[in-house]
């Protein structure tokens, strides 16, 4: 099985413009993600996909392979699909550019699950257990629910699953790490549109679920926080500082 790891990175984030270049412990956020990927696979198999020359310049400076993509990609996965149109592989691992603490072991686990996946599995996505009630009720944290075999039923920014009192019992948060078959990326090619629930939730993996495709969820250890807002970046900086001082 040949594969390509793609890190989508756009400058004009709605909640946090310029996020990929934000300083985190003396290095841009996108570099932290790239280095974690390079601990899982060879650097030649990792690509930063961006539509912004500022990100491209910085990424090339720290040694990354860069592909320039269209500025009108609907989601990060649409950006991965554009890269896939130029570089053919069996599977494409999409590592979100806002996951600086992504565990290389989690990337390797996703690759192994993809390698042994049943033929009807179009994609693999990861999740970790929610331990803080504040995460459960946070709209910035997508929460997946699965069937008894770990196949994704739905994912929402709302607090799911919940009891009759809308309380927190047990739930998972999505981790920004996916693997897509080449054929699954047809749903994200140029000209594709967001599906209705994807449009509402702003969760791109729902495009496959709404299209009737199967997504295998895989549990991985919590790998720190995703950077969605400047407040998240401030918390990440504290984590970096504590790590550097220990």
C-alpha cells in the first residue's frame, strides 16, 4: 500500500486568520504538525497543501514539500483531493494543520487500520475520549457517535450523546486525523458541494456519511488540544512551556 500524508493549511481561517503561521514555542504552528508527521513516516511522503504563498515560503524554509492548491477549496479534505489529482496513492492521510500535538503513534495506527480495512470502508477517522465536561458542551469540538462496530453514525458540534437531562455521561471528540481511499476523494473534487448536514455542522467527514459511505472510527489517546481559536493557542503555549521547562 502506498500512501501520502497531506497537511492542509489555509491562511484565511474564519475563527483564527493566519493560524498556520502563529508562533508556538518559537516555531510556526504548521511546523509542529509537520514534524510530528515526519516522526511517523518519511518526510518525502509528507506534503503541506496551501493556497497562500506566505505559508508556502515558511514551509519550504523548514524543509517541507509544498503543493499550491486552489483558493476556493471548501474544506481541508477538498485540498487533499486536489493534491490526490496530481499524486496517485492508495490512501491519503489527512492531518489537520491545527493539531500540533498529534501523536505519531496515532498516525501509524491510522495507516495500519487503513492497510487492513474492509473494502467497504471509504475512510478512517480518529477520536479520543472526552474527559472534561467543558469539551462536551464546546461547539468547537466535534463529537462522533458510532455503531457497535466503530462505524460512524453521525458527528456533531452539539453535545452528543446525551441523557434525558442533556447531561454528560460518556463521549468522544474527533481528532483531526483521517485516511481516505483514493476513490473516496471523488466526493471532494473541484466542483463538489457540501452536503446539507456538513453545511450545517461544518464537519467535512459528514459528506461521506450523508453519501452512504462507511467511515471507520479509531480511538487514539488524547494528543493535546487542537488550535481553533487564539485562546486555544494560549493554552498550547502553556503546554509547550511546561514541556520545555521540565
